[in-house]
């Protein structure tokens, strides 16, 4: 309940930023301003994650690192949105819907079978996905899937309010430094 209530408050407080970002996306590349993508949730269930669209409409629906030249697909404000993680703000909608939480493993893409197999083996699939997590602040996309799952397994073992608070604080530091951001 804490996650949902906090998400609602943040959606209200951040609504001017939502409106500004939506306007900038619309002026650059029209509708839709939100991007919806099938992701894997708790217990291997699927849901649509909401993000601000940082890439053009014709971008293939794959992980950014799999694109040969991802820069050609970025919107004018796309790089800045990713650098500041503003594109992730609509994840608050997923928290409000009960599909995500603030701290947990990032939800895998629907086709990341290799990652999901490792998560199922480690029991990570039982955790609700989060906006940020222990693996994100320890390497994000710069670490291997095995390292990511090792961090997520550590999180599963250490999960408590104090550890979540530490991850939350370190997330803000990492975002401010644009650490581990791939464009």
C-alpha cells in the first residue's frame, strides 16, 4: 500500500514535469507520448510497462543495446530523458496498478528468456519488479546477465526497509551522475 500511495502522491507532484515532457515529445514526433512494452512481472506474469517515448515511432521493439545504431532512433530530447531517467517516470502508473514497486529487479523484456531462466533458477521471479534495484545501482546495463542475477539474489536475501532505503538514496546519486546510462 505504501508503494501505491507514494506513487499517487508523486504522480500529482510531478504532473507539471509529465505535461512538459509529453509536450516536447509530441512536438518532436507526435503521438503517442507514452511507450508501452510487454514486460515480465512477478511469478513470470506479463504486463505492459509505461515509459515516456524517448525513441522515434519506427524503432524496432528490442532492447536498445541490440540496435545497430540506436542514436538514429532517439528523439531530440531522448538522450537527455534517458540521462536523467525521466523516461521512467510513467513507471509510477505501473506501481499504482500494483504491477511494480519502487525497489526490486527491473522487469525483463518479454523476450529475454536467458535472463528469466536465470531469475527463475535463483527465485528472483517471485519478486515484484521495481523502478530501481541493487543490480541497477551496481552496473545497470554494463554488467552481464549473470552479474545482474547475482546482485538480484543478494537483494532477495538482504531485502528489508533499510536496504531499500540505501538503494533509493544510491539511485538518486547514480541518476545525478548519469552512471551506466546507454543511449
